[in-house]
């Protein structure tokens, strides 16, 4: 009686184990492909005891893929420019860009100014002189509007009311 019970129990266990194994038969290539997709989409557990997936922890890194309007050549050109300017994330856990970690290795970013005509620049200069916002050439110290605030109060009031 005990042997029959043991045999039946073993047979049931073998049947359940065999059924579970038969359901998960995938090729090595399929498993590798699923793993690559999970890594790409962030659908894997984050390291540590957090208990969250990477795409839950860092949703900005795993945004839904939008079809790109750029060609492969354009993307490669953008990557080359970013690499040249250091505008890529550095290796490691800092999360900083390479040009932030090593600013001496890269040229300073060029600020693009709005183009003004010569006449506009001359008008701004004349207004700055009139308002006392320019330090006279060769002199140091405070600006005239800071040292003689009462003298330039009217001119500032006029320029601020005209600009508003």
C-alpha cells in the first residue's frame, strides 16, 4: 500500500514536472532575443533591493520608441558631433556628460546670439550711455548709475516707460 502510494505520488510529480518543462521549451536564440528586448525596454529588475524594474525607476531612459524621421546617416552624423563636443553620457554611475566631467578637453560651447543690425547695437549703446549703465573707458569702479543714481533716475524712468 505504501509503495503504491509512493509510486502514484512520484508519477504525478513527474507528470507535472514534464508538463512544465514542455511548456517552456525555447531555443537559445529565442531566449537571447527576449533578453535583448527586455534590456532595451528596461523590463528587467533594477540592481539592489529596490524591487522595481529599470523602466519604472528611470522612465525617461526608456521612453516609448517613436519612429525616427532621421536617416541612418543623419543619426551617425549627430552622434559624431555629440562625441566630438563631449555631449554624450560618460561611462560610470555619475550620469554626467563627458564635457561636464572634463571641460578642459572640449571647446567651450558657443552661445548663439540673436543677430542684430549695426543700427540696433548703436541704439542700445546710446541708451546704455544715457542711462549710465556703461563704465567710461579706462575707468574702474561703479557704473555711473550706481554712483550717481539721482542723476540717471529720469533717463531710466523714460527708457523703462518707453520699453513697456
